[in-house]
C-alpha cells in the first residue's frame, strides 16, 4: 500500500548517520538533503511538504537549489517535520528536541533499551529456513531489477534490505542461522557495492565490499568472499589505480583458487585480464583471458552462484571489452556476435557492450555505425542511471567528434 502524504515520517535512524546526509546538514544544504531523502528514504515531495508545512512550489525550488534557507525558523520547521533525531539537529546547529539531563538514566528509563534488545533477539529467533529463503529471494529480486532498470531504481530498497539482514544477524543466537544470515548479507552487500561503483560512489562502494567480505568470512563461504574481494578491486580501477587493482585481484585468486569452484576461478581470471588491459599489459591480459576461457568452458554458473552471471556470451563481451584497449582487429566482430546473443534482460550490460562496440567500430573507421551504437548506449545508460557508462559514452562521443 502506498504511503499517505499525511502519515508521520518513518525515516530509519541509519539515514541520519550517512556521511552525505551529515555533510548536507552541517553545510545547511537543504536541496542536497531533499534529494537524499528521496533517494534513500523514498520520500516524495508531497509527503515532505505536508510534514513540514512547506508549499509544494517552494519545496521544489529548495530541491533544485533555486532558493536557499536563510533562517533558523525554517530549519527548525524541517527538523520537527522530519522528526530529526538530536544528533541530526546538532549537525544543523539546532537545539535538541528536549533538554537532556546530565545525570545517568533513571531506573524508569533503563529497562526500555533492554526491552528493545529482547525484542530484537526474539525477532531474530523466529528466523528459520523459510525466512532465510525469503531474504535471499529479496536479494535475487533486487539483482534482477538492477540488471534491467539500473542501480538508482532499487538502491534504496537494497539499503533497507541490508539493514534488516544486518540487524537480524547482530541479534541471532544460533550459530547455524548466523552463518546463513551472514551469507545473505555478504551477497546483498556485494551487490550494493557494485551498484555504488556504477553510480560513481566509490567510498560507499568500498564500505559495502568491506561489509560483504566480513560477512562472507563469518559465513565461511569461500566463493562469496573471493567474489566480493574481486569486485572490490574495481573500486581501485575506477580510482585510476589499475596496477594496484591488478595486484589485488591476483592476490584474491592466489588465496582462494583451491577452495572455490571453476566458475569463480574463471571470473577472477577474467577480472585479472581486465585489470591488466587497463594497465596496458597486453601479454598478461591475453594470458589471463586464456586461463579464464579454460575455466568457463567447464560450464556456466548455476543457481548455487546467483550473483555470478558468466557464460560464453558474457565472457565474449568481457573479452572484447579488454582487447579493444589494444586495437585487436577481431574485437568488433566478437562484440557484435555477443550483442546478438546476449540476454536482453541485462540492460546495463548492453550499454557497456554497445559502448565497447562503438570503440571498435570507431577504430576501424566505421564512424557512422559507431555513432549509432553510441547513441543507443547513451539511451541505455540514461535509462539505468549508470554514471560509469555515461562517462564512457561522453568520452567516446568527444573522441568521435574530434575525429570527424
């Protein structure tokens, strides 16, 4: 059921502790705060306008940074309407909602935190195999939507899901269930990390992967650990630290290859090939891709590895993306064949594939065809909200324009 504009605010406490939210509060940037509320708390302008007593038109101006809040009175109205906790109000420079006594909590209030703790423990105790399946299915559903619609469309949903699983794990008393909850958390956190990379939020991505690897260790899941750690290397790659990214993914392979199935080994080798390509090491790139091909030939990933989408078609796309760095003459035909065979549900992946194909066509002198694929890549990148691919599209469009 859709939330009513007149219902009280229900913003998770974790929202107010986000670094970007605290930055907006401390700098008193209301427009930035409103955008974060929409993105991470799912609040519409109508709900915020109703809760804060702000005219819709003025709120729209605030959200687009067309009008700045100059008075403390207005900030207090927003703080009250959004039910900001005292820590958030302090970031704004406002007084707490109620004066806090300097003495220790009285015996009348002390049991309240204990009651809440017992409630959390009791809730975690009710998690059984059926609930664990539901929690994993939620991650899988977000993964499917992420592939089709892009990260911005589902990021807030995934954040809420991770918070729920993490809370359950923190209060679970059964070692067997803790391990299974940790596996769900590792998978969801790795997905959130990849989404953050795609949205250009590299610091957040690193933190997601740190949580993913820690959870995978608690779960005792070598495959999840290797996959999350390998994906974390892409943060370094997007920070233009390709040699460090290559070193990291090689270390992950060395530490895990004897404990993980061939699909994970193939994925890590392909990632190594990509890191080597960006680092300009053609020989190492081709060697890693050849090793990856041997592993992938043994069969694609199955239902036991839902986070790994790797088959011959995806590998052909990946291989072509690596080899365009070296002007390989066969790259264009390989990428075109991969585009024809690729599952249409991978919308964001298609944006990347068409961008790579445009590069290959541009290098071979087929610039009109390159523009066609680049235009479609741009449409798909905008549809999925991919900052990563939109940046690549802009760079390539500039190169094609300069060469025209």
